[in-house]
């Protein structure tokens, strides 16, 4: 039986990081500052990160870009620093999404800002069997570096809605980042701004949405 507040929802678009997989978001910067205490995240670095997330530059070019700011680092050590953010998927969340997929009550989609290095680290941390189980739960698995769009830009949401013929009013978007939620709301999607640590995606059926 569907929860009352879920009865008008036909589609659910989930974020990945800090919704399903745990992240240590400050980890990379902490590692950098230990060796480079004067390091600052400049606009140039933000552009480098965003271009990599959108798949506009290769991992090699991304590493070279960082070596300009972190001159003592190798490509391998940059990958290690960059990937320190990635932790694991708790088993109760994997069980939850598998049960939700098996119910066939909703069309399920994943929409994540990510990049080639992070996805390889995810596969390493959780194992390929777990990664494939997780991926199979979704009708489509949208990774920003594969589709050349990234949140919070409206075009990434429009791309997913149009490609799958989804109506915004029938669609719930779950994400832990306020900017992403705000864009989705402007486009007419229902939203749950999930707060990591305080909330868990497994509480979906008990939540009320904006």
C-alpha cells in the first residue's frame, strides 16, 4: 500500500552522493592543506572541477590542471587525494532501493554530479557485484560526466524529463544540496531536500515533500 503523500508520485529521481553513498566531503581539501597550507579554491579550480564533472576534459587533463596548483603531486597522488571523499553504500540503503525497484510502484532514476575517477573509486570501495546490483535498480543511471550536464543547471533536469517523457508534477527529486533542489522546484518537480546524518533515504515513505 502506497503512503498517502506518495500516491500522486509516479517517478523518483535520486541523487547519489550522501543520499545512497556516504561521502567525506571535506577530505580532499584537508589532505591538500596539510601539504599546501596556502592553497585556495579559486575560480580557475572551480571551472576545472566543473569541466571534469561535465566530462569536458579527460582525467589526464584534469590531473595536469591540478599539478599546476599542487606541483609536488603525481597523477596517482592527485587521484588519491581526489578520491578520498568516496566512502561506501550502507547495506540497508541498497536493500531499500532494491525493494523499491521490485515494487514497480515508481519509475526510478539516478542523477549524479560525478566524474570518471570517483566512479572507479565507488566500484573499488563497494565492489562490482554491489555496484551492478545498485545500478540495476534504476531505469536510467545518469552520471554528469557521461551526459555533459551538471546540477544545479536547469538543462540537466530538462534533459532527464524530456528523454523519459516525465511530467514535473508527477516526479519527486531527492538531493542533499539546496541549490539542486531550488532548480528542481523552479521546474515544477516535487522535492525532498535530504539532510545527511539527520535523515536517511530509507525514510522516504514517511516524509512529506515540498
